[in-house]
C-alpha cells in the first residue's frame, strides 16, 4: 500500500517537472528563433522591427483572459472531481473522512480569478511607448 502511494507521488512530481522543463525548452526555442531572425535581418542590412526586441506584447491581454478562463474552469472541474471522490458526495466515493478535499480546487480558481483581474486592470493601462 505504501509503495503504491510513494510511486504515485513520485510519478506526479516527475510529470510536473517534465512539464516545467518542456515549457522552458519551448520558450528558449522561440527566443532563439527571434534572435536568428534579428541576426539575419542585421546581416542583410535590413531594419529590425522594434517588436522583435520586446516580443509579442499585443496578445498578452488575450493570453491572460484565456489563461484565467482555463484556470477557473480547471478549478471547478477539479473541485467536482475531488468532491465526487469523497464519501459525502452523491456518488459515495471511496475516500472517507476528507470533506476538505474539494477545497484544493480553490488554488486554481484563485489563480484564474487573479489572471482575469490583471487582464481587466491591464486593459485600461496606457500602451508602452515605442522606441
């Protein structure tokens, strides 16, 4: 029993680590592609657009809204799933004595709400000056 729980815990954290490393790798690849484009333009004596220096900022607002909606939906789905696993649910799940378990879903819900709030606040901010 303990070995199974240990295996599941280790697997969970390994998957989290793989996702974080993969995200870092793909962010690095995008950044290097942007630098290669800038280098190619500079080698051909072409003007380098200023947007290449700062990255895509016009879609940041849309990305925060999209991320906020996804996090809130994920939080609600996680809450329903964890609630259904408890013995107190209408499904009479296998886990007993853990009525607090669905409250774990408040973490992604709070992150999603904060992303939505940041998107609403950032929408009214003046655009950054272009160099």
